[in-house]
């Protein structure tokens, strides 16, 4: 069952990336680069499956309790009726809040990634020379780095809220925003922007007429 769960993680993430390729990236990237795009989708699916594996198994991030020492506490018989019951903890609520925070930060980065793809498609649809499209892509570098800015802002906001006491302290939930931001920027720059810029450079190079020999 555990193997089936992780296979479902991988298949779900892979199908999401394939859907993005067909809906947004497909019209932008030429047919010769689509095979490479699908291979990159598989690699990113493996990465995200690993992240989901870590998030679904929180005990991997916790230190194991010491097994050598055994502490035994026997209260006096006269104090048996006075011993207060320990306060009930709610680890399920803590884990649920952590998961909700991580999902929220992940959803924000998905939105940023989608906005970047829409901007690329908008530039592709314009009826202008390839060299001008390349300059427009360079002009949107700050937008393509927005995932990193949003991730840092999310981590800083979460840490401030934890210090104030509005939310429960949890470094995993706070730093997940930064992790998602780095992943989002890496996907946009390596998986989408770089191949499209290469295509525009080749097209602009072919469009320049060769100089006649002297």
C-alpha cells in the first residue's frame, strides 16, 4: 500500500505537468523540444514526489527518542489523589495546521508559475520579430524570479507570526515557502524560459541575412 501511495504521488504530479505542457507550454515550444519537455516533466515529478514523501512521513524529520534511558516515576501514596492529570496534547491539530500551511504556500507558487507561463504565451502570440520577443523575455526576468520573492516573503511572514504567537511554531511550515519558491523559479527558468529563449535566438539568427562576400 505504501508503494502504491507513492506511485500515485508520482503519477498525479506527472499528469499535472503534462497538462501544463499541453495547455500552455505546448503552443510555445516547437515540436522538436517537446520530447525533452516530457522528460523534464518526469524529473520534476520525481522531485515533487520526494517532497510529498517527506511531508507525508513527518517522523522522518523528527529525532528518534533515546532508547537507553528509562525514567520511572512512582508518586507517593499520599499524593495519588492530588496528582493532576497531564494536559492532553493535540499532535493531530499541529500536523493539520502544518499541512494546511504547506498546501497554502504551494498553491501560491503554482499560481506564480501559471502567471509566468501565461506571460510567455502572450509574448509568443505577438506578431513581432523573434529578436524583439527575445528582448521582451529579458524584460520579464523580474516576473520569472517572482516565485523566489514570494517564497522569501512567505517564510518571513510565517516566522514573524510564530514569534508573535499568532500561529504555532513550526519551522517546516515556514521554510516550505522558501523551498517552493526556489523550486518554482528553477522550473520556470530551466524548464520553460531557457528552451524558449534558445528557440528565439535560433529564429533571430536565421532571420538575419548573410553578408555577401567581398
